[in-house]
C-alpha cells in the first residue's frame, strides 16, 4: 500500500471545540462517524484508548457491523489482559470484521494515567513488558501446535489457540511511543511506527532512529511510518488561517470546561507530548504551515498539531512527509463528521493522485528521485 489514510472514531461527539454532551456511548453517532469515514475514502479509523475510555473491542465490533470495507485500528494497552487472551480476542474480532483489524499498541507514557488502572510499573518496565507481550501474541497467532513460554513477566504452558487471524496468521501492529525504550521495542515488533505531527526535521530524525532500531532485527526495510495531523482547509490560505484562529479561540474557551485538558500536567511525562511542545516552542507556525496553536493550548494532548492552507497547499505539505518515508496519515478535524467528509472531497483524492503520479515517475526513472 503506497498511501493510507486513517480517521478517528468516537462514541460521543467531542473535540477541543465541542464540549461532550449526552450519553458517552451514542450508537447513532458512532455509526454515523464510521460511515462518514467509509464514504470519504478513509482506509481505517482509530479506536482510541485511555484509562477512562469505553471498551475498544466492543466499539470496534460495532464499527465493523456498521460498515462494509472500512478498516479498524484498535488501540490496545499491554499488561491489563493476558497476551494469550488478547491474541485470541484480536483474532476473533479479525474474523468478525472480515480481516479489517489492525492493532495500535500504546504502552503508556504517563505514570498517573497508568496507575488509574492499577499499573505501577515504571516507564521502561512498561516497554519491557510490551516487548514480551508482543512476542507471546505472535506466538499465539502463529504456533503450529501447543507452545510453552517462560519469560521475565509471563509464563504459559501448552497454549494452543483455537482461533487465529484471518489473513496469514497476522494482524498489522502499529506502535506508538517516542522514548528510546519505545523505539527499541518498535524496531523489533512494529509493522507501522506512529508519530505525532512534528516538524520535517524532527520526523526525519525519528524515522532514522526507528530504522536503525529495526535494522538490529533485520527489519529496516519492513517497517512503515504513520503521521498524525489536524488539517484545516479553506478555499484560500487567508481563509484557512482565519479558520484556524477561530478554532483556537473556541478551543481556548472549551478547554477550560473540559476536565481531560484542564487536569493535564504542565510538563507531560510522555516523550511524544514533550516533543510536540518542543515543536510548539519553535513558534505558532513551523515549516510554513505546521500549526502548533492547539498543541500549545492543550499541553500537547495527543494529536494536536495541524496543517493549515488550501487543499493543494496541505497536499504539498503532506507530500514532503511522504518523501521522508511516511506512508500513513492519521488525519482528524475539529468537527468530527463534517471535517472527515471535507477531507474525503478535497484532500484525500489530491494526495492519492499525487502519490500515484510520483510513484509512476519513479518506476519510469528508477535512478532518479521524484521531484
């Protein structure tokens, strides 16, 4: 797959500019979000995870029932379910979704967040657990018969799963985490390494680090890269920046009333947020149109940097990341359904066409990099 687009799903309409209202589990809204992304041409939607979130397995199953071909990227935090059980849960869901499942592994970078679910391991211990956890998950998917496992954390005897993933006993593993410990584990296990929307220089540096880690396991050419961004589109560049300013003004008021943001520490523990704050410290705009306003406002609460401009300008910005090696873009807006539809009309087709053109040019002239 040369280019992939991932959107964002939720069971409640909420964003930095929209305060949560009504039931936290709104089936009608979730179904509408999923179908909007499928209609708009997204490849997958992310089902996120936190210590306060609804159960992702059930959300993913409902999305699968509401769509025909939309893929699902299920965020999963290792350590709270046995890896042998998790492997069977993933495989079962993969069958019910007709092979549309991928797993996004997030080990956790914040002690307070982890402790809300009873996890008191420190940061590096969590990644050591993830390393062994994923090893056991893959054994469960691929073993040709009963297997035993005895490691520092997990011990199993005679495991022989009755259900395996639908396609070649494998489910794609996406991986998040920007610390050195995270990158070492990603190099060993990840099919796709996920970054937040940093500057071009930062992304190039991280890609080099991850490839070096993967090379230790003979996987440097097998790992792919994903980048998460919040595009803000309008017919003119002036209108796009005015739209971004309006989003920031609304978000500034809304964030005050949203406990998710108001309780975040001034200096987040996780390396990914720290890197985004470093990006924001470079200025309101980095690399011509990488907008840091929401990242600065929310103390880099997740995917919070954007690209602002016309669809053509944002396409060109995305292509610069593609040239660095990014082949997946996780994009979401501030109006969950309307922005997804706008991306499907105005941005995704432009990027797909440009990538196809450049790949064709590279095929015709393999010795010359695409311009």
